[in-house]
C-alpha cells in the first residue's frame, strides 16, 4: 500500500492517499461522521476528533494532491476561491502583494475588494519578470502567478520569477495558480514556487460536478499556518465532495493528455484557417513563450484550453458559439465534456473594454475547453461551426 516517491504520475494518481480500513475496502467509504469517539477525555481513539478539523476523505485527498504536486503537504478547501482567500488571509495586516495582470477574475476581486479591507494592497503587472524589482516594496509579502493566463494563455517563467524573488532575500511567498494545467502537465513547486493552488473544480475533479479547491507546499511553517486557518475559518469541502474529487483525480493523467492532444490538433487547424485572425495556444511552437512551455510543461503539451479571434467581430463569435454541436456554451472548463464561451460578454464581461482589450480579450475572442470526446469529432465540430459563422 502507499506510493513511493520514485513512482510515476499515473501510479501516484491511482494509489496516493489510498485508504486502509478494517474491512479491506478497495475504495474508501465516505466518512460522514462529524465527530469521533474518545477513549478518555482528550484521547481520541484514532487521529480524528471533529470533521471540520480533519476527516478521512479530506485527508486522503490532501495526501494525493501533495503527492501529485511533488509537495510534502496538501490542504483542501470548499472552493478554489476559498483556497485563495485563506492564503491571502494568512498575510500580516498591511502587506503588499504583486500579481500578474490578467489573473482569474475572482482572485482579482478578492485582492481588490476583500483583502484590501485588512490593509493588503496589490500591484498588478502584465510583465511580472521585468517589473518585479521596481514593484517590490518594504512590505511586499506575496507574488501571485497564473500560468497560462485566462483566456489569452500567456505563460510566465516560474523559475525565473522565483530566482528574482529569492535574490531579494525578503521572505516573499511565491504562489502559482496551476488550475489551467493541472499537476499532470506542470509542477510549479519544482520551479521554486512556495505554494501551488488549484480550483479542483476544473481538471482535478474533471467531471463538472464538484466545486473544491486545493493547495500543496513543501514548507512546514506555511502548511501549519494555512492548516490553522483552514480549521479556524472552516471553509472545508464536504466528505462527499472530497471523495468525488479523489475519484476524479485518479484519471487526471488520461483526461489531460487526451484533451491536450485534441486541443493541439484543433489549435493547428485554427492557426491555418483563413477565418481566424489569431490563436492563443501554448502547444504551438509559434507561441511567444514556447521555450518556457518546453521547460515547464510535461512533453511541451499545451493543455486543453485554446482561445482564438474569429473574423467578423462579436457577431461572428456569437454565431460560432451557438453553431457547435458538441462544444456546449457555458462558463467553466476542465471537464470531460467540451465547452466554449465568449469571454468579452461572459467570464470577463465585468472588465471595462479598454482594460479587457489591453490584455487581449477582444469582442471576437472565443475560448474553448477541449474535452475528451473523440478528437476528430471535436475538430469536425469546430470546422462546421466556423464555416457557418465566420465573415468571409
Ligand atoms: C475557477 C478558477 C478559480 C476559482 O475556483 P472556484 O473553485 O470556482 O472557486 C481560481 N483560479 C482559476 C484559474 C480558475 O479557473
């Protein structure tokens, strides 16, 4: 039972956090009990006392996440947003943070509308690597990266940022939101991140039926502080959600590989199509940061997310998104089923046009989350929808 550090990803995905019980159940039971018996006052029979503090299903998931991210410690929360909130809540009052500019909308909202209430101020930049030295202040405590970004799929060289942060010798935490790639494609802790976070709602659970967040770290002090806050704040996942996420995670490698391979084919098709103005996809050698992709992603795989600008403006984007047969028009990503959306009027609709366009989110941008249906069927679907919708 259990995994070795030398085991490969797929072995860890299946066996890490494996449960052992008196019945020899191959699959762990769902442990709904909120409280656990003690043999004498303050002497729990096992390791559990109360389910907010720790629960067998959550613990098994946390062990699995740590293993897949090459971290020593893992923690699970009630959502990706709760994970972000707990990390930002751990900063001392009056801290300063630096974040990439086109960070996930909910993270941006937390930085600017919630964390600021306890005096945490954030600087945003679209060129983190170069701007870092001039943005750092006396009270800078955290640097936040998302790579690739949403929806324009810009890549950040995590190792280069980490080296710069460490050279400042200032005890600044480097956090990477790895939601878009999943631990199968990249492990930010290997490149010097202190904490890696995920909305497990996306690829890790992978079946669009759980909202949950996780983080992993190698630093015991960080882990203990965040575990304390996990219990103190109580934004924890239910045992059933932890169990479902752990089940989803066991096929992560198969799902993400297949989604990437299909996305690669679709991106190559779009890149050569006369009805498409531009394609953002990290797996294309023409991507601006393909050198970083080769270093940072498993086998230079580009992941399951693509965005592209269709000819014919907002009208063509709207037509395209209602002309697909298999890609469903919906927000979110990372599930087994393919989805698409128009960020300018959906996920990024709240951002003023000028700021939106400055980060590449034009009215004619379409975002695809490529699922694991047959790749040729998906390509065919994109082809027929383009023919119906693009302005010639
Ligand atoms: C969805 C998402 C989040 C937020 O996660 P929830 O589980 O929806 O709270 C954070 N970061 C990224 C990149 C996301 O895609």
